[in-house]
C-alpha cells in the first residue's frame, strides 16, 4: 500500500504543472518582432532567468552580474558611468544601453552586431572588459550548483544545465521587462493619471515635430542605425555599425535608442558623453557635425527657443514609468524558497 | 491440381531464395541501407594527422596543429533520379583530435550506390539567425561569436615558425553568414562503395596549407574577404576514400 502511495507521490512531483506567464502589451502597439517559440513562458523559467540576471557567478571572478550595468531603478542601465565597467574595474568602450521592450528589437547592441535576443547575453559574458568568461565555463559552474540544479529542474524538468537553457532563461526574464505605463502612455490611453499639463502637451508637439521621425512612438526608438552628428572621440575611434557591416556608408552609425525612462538613464549617447538631457538637446539644436553619413533627419538644423527646450524636457519626463522602475518582479530575487 | 500447387510452392521458394541471394550480393557489392556512418580520417598528405606533431607543407612551412574543429550540417541524399531527401537535424560538430566526434551516424536514410551525399561545411544562414540552439549548435561549444552573432564554421589553430606572431601561432576562425562574406560551403560525394554502410572520408589539412602564405595570412578571426579566401579552399580538404 505504502508502495502505491509512494508511486502517487512520485507522480505528483512529476506532474507538477508550471505556472504560465503571459507577455502583455498595449493592443495598439505593433506586434513584437521576437518569436517566443523556444521559451517555455513559465514562472519557473522567468525566475531562473531572474536569478541568473542578478548573479555575479556569470563573471570570471564572481564580481559582476548583468544587473551591475543594468540597474532596474535607472531603466536597466548603468547610471553615472559614461563607459560601463566590468570585472577588475576594466572600462569598456560603450555606455551600457537600457533594457526594456526588447521583444520589438530586430538587433541588439549599439552597433547591431547581435542578431537575436537569445544570444545577446553572450556579448557581455565573453567581453574581456565585462564578464570575461565563456558560456561553457558558466555551464560548468552552474552544473555544480545545487541551487541551480534545482532551479533548472523546476524550469525544464531536467536539472542538467546547457548553454541553450541559460540563454533561454535569461531571455525569458529580460523579454518581460516591458515599460508601457508612463504618464505619456496613460495620456494616450486616456487613463487616470494621464492628464497632460499645457506645457507637456506643447512639449509633445515639439517632440513630434523634431524628434519622432527617429524616436518613433510608441516605443520611442526605431530599429534603425543613424549618424546623429557626434564628433568622433579620438580616444575611442568608435565608428559604430561600420565595424560590423564593413560598409563605409555605415560609418558613425549607432542604434537609435529608446527614450522611455530617459529621465533616469543618464549619461547619454553610445559613449555616454552627455550627462544631462539639456546637453543632448543642445547637441541636436546647435552642435550637429556634418559628415557624409549624417542622418537625413539632421541635415537641416533643428531650431528651438529656450522655452521650447524646457517644454521638450518636461515632456520627456512623462516617459518615466514608475511601475516599471519599481516593479518588484524585476528586482533582485530574495530567497523566498529554501532548496 | 495437387501437383501444380506443389510446383507453385517450389517456385515461390525459389524466387525467395534468388531474392535473398540477390539482396546479399547487393549489400556486399552495392551499398544500400537505412543508415550511413561517416568516418573522417585526418591526414597531412599521406601521414596520419596527429595533435602537436610537426608537418611540412609544400611551401616549406613547418606546422603543428592544436585544434581543428568544424561543423558539417544539412545532410541530404540526392538520388540518381534527381530526388533530394533531406535529413532533419543532421548537424555535427567534428573535432579532428577527438576520435568519437569524427564518426557521424546518419540514421533513417535510404540510399543506394550512385546516389550523392550532400552536406554543408559550416552552418547555414537560417541557423545563424535562429537565436540559442541546442546540441552541437549550443553556443557553449565555443564555436559561436559573441560580439557579432554567428557561428564559427571552421576553427584551425596551431603554430609555425613561418608566423611572426606571438608564440608563432596561427588562428583561423572561419565563419560569417551574410553576403558577400557568407563562408559556409557545400560539398557532395558520390556513394560508390559504402561497405557495411560506412563511408570513409579523408580529410587532408595539407591542401589548405599548401595553398596559402601563412607568413602573411595567419590570423583570421572575423567574417570578411580573408575568411572567404580560406572558406573557398575548405571543400577540397574532404575526399571520398574509395
């Protein structure tokens, strides 16, 4: 009898159904580019990805996690550092980019060198200025970890860690980091808390007339690469997209980043050269450098009065999504279960 | 009535016997089966290729090899009648100095003598743009670029006094899937004599080193013109051992 009960208990464990997670976004948004087919879309995979995202075990000397350069409260980017730093204080060549609404991205990194969200994390993992390790080494480390054997078992019904599973779990976490509840979003949806002041309305108008052709609503980005007229920093000599495509016409082009949560994602630009939004706006109105690959949108000078600049800044603050920046589901995973 | 029945029986037995004999002869004389094992034998010209042994190329370069790894993928059978039969999930990572990985088992395939076996040296564009894959295509296998997505189709590492690089090392990481620098190459061999369903393919690395100047070309780590130059030679390294 106890044997039969034993079997039932065993079966009970085997048959535990994972809790489904849903990918939600406003119905008037475009369809996501990412095809979710490889993800299990379960709470267990999400939680595994969350643990991995916050775990310094992913770096060679266990000092740096994904979250070191992608902090939630600042829109999942590295605040106050022009160039992001990795293990042993090594400095990279680019400003870490914010992580949000990634399912709509067709490529990743400032130069678009990464072609798919599921393989994006390989870049920081193996960059010697960032985590300086390899996926194979992480597989080995995680396979020795009881905590992760248990988390992988829960997520995939198999405790064996593979490179693919690590990458998919990280994807399951980061792809859920979606921001669509800013004051601007509520204004668009006519929701409570979405009443724009006159100044915000004027700011939105200025934005639409001068910025929205590249920073397209509702994502405030585009999957394009543009030369936005920054002069070349001779200490970096970073020519952006051309280094990936080897095409001269891609010289000095970088990804058009999202402006969502921009109030908190300073510094700005691929090399973090501007600390404030005022500097960014001044760049676009009076410092654009003309070169053969300069974006068409910037060929003609953008002229804004001092008041218009202030109005634009006020509007940009409406892109702040407190619900996203302080969502506990996205924060450091407290040990809620004992394994 | 009864007689004729007996005769009939004998005849059908005879036919069965003849068929059996024919089938036996067939499997001995002509390859025909439902699986195919490919064995890759590495050489440097006529010498068996071994890790960290010294070899000399036609250009008088002394060479030592520490790593040779490559993908063979997308196996297909092209019948004499012109029909193509694709083998799903036939993606293999071969490491020349690892005996087990040099043996590739293709299951559930039917073929006969005179058919052609087709495959890619490297990974096709679709797999290069499909995110995180598993098994032999798992990026943890160390055959994937991280800063610029894509598989390394072919890795050759070693040293030669002809290379004025650090520790005289040469490193060829050949890959790239975007035109005009797509480095995946196609290979076909005619199945003539697969005894016991085994096809032996000789892999001669000397063919590559006889045709490049390694004092100038010794570090190729990114997709581009130089990778293409090497990729174009790679199919010649493989030949059917008859």
